[in-house]
C-alpha cells in the first residue's frame, strides 16, 4: 500500500465516523419526532395491545377506568423511560379494549419535538413561528391553541394573558392577544 493510499484512507475515516454519528443521531431523534399521525414509533393505527412490545425498554403503567358508564374514567397508559422520567400519557378511543387505537396523547417529555422544533417546553411565540395556528378556543382557566396540520393542540394558562382577557369565556381570543413568552402548559396530540 502506497503512502497516498494510506493518506486517502486516513482522510476518509473521520468522514465515515462523522457520517455514522449523524445517522445514529437521526435514528435516535426519530423516536421523539412528532409528525402527522405519528409520535415517535406510535402511529394513529397502533393498537393498545401493541404498546407493551412497542415500548419494551420503557415502563408502561396502565390506569384502567372504573365506575359505571356515566362516571367511568378513561383508561390511561402512562409511559416512563428506563430512568423513571414521564414521557407520554396515552388515552385510547374506547376503554377495556386492547384492539382499540389511541385517541389522545399528552406529550410530557420535552425531547418529543416537531420537525420545526416545537416541544412541551416551548413558548407561544415559538409555536406561532413554527406552525400555522388553526384556531384558538377560550375556556374557563386556559386557552386552547390548535394546529390542525399535525393534529396537535396546546393549553396556555389564562394567567399568561392580559388581565382584561383572563376572566371572560365568551371573549374571542386571537393570536395577537397571547404574549410570545407565554409558556405552554400542556401539549397534546389528538387523533380521531
């Protein structure tokens, strides 16, 4: 082997190493990517029965709804990583049915992100800059902000709003009324 060939191999080695690291990082990040009809490995078609195998290295806690039809709570599946940190809260469309799909996901861990960088730790300004706001609903204690392109919605505490908008539920709240530094209180993905 000539000196030129050795230099070529030595020059390619760092490039190949960097390429492998970038590819590995993309693979790891995809487990936390939020996109249309998908949150990490979970899709809108994933059945409750598949959750154990899908999250085999994590801890899945089942909280089964109890009570009669009117007073029954939802089945809730709480997902924790192997360090005990909460990741997601999953609610299926129907209770007591392992063949049912997931309807609502609460994003708890800020490692979950949209391709544009929106996380549960983002502010309203970051949401507004990254995504088109489809609608805003005024509730008693919060404002719901919907982003239909990804089937996501976030809640923002009314304490973040100007004083004159905090106490009325019939006032129309628009994006210009919400301060850019208002923090996201809760982050949800809603599949119908």
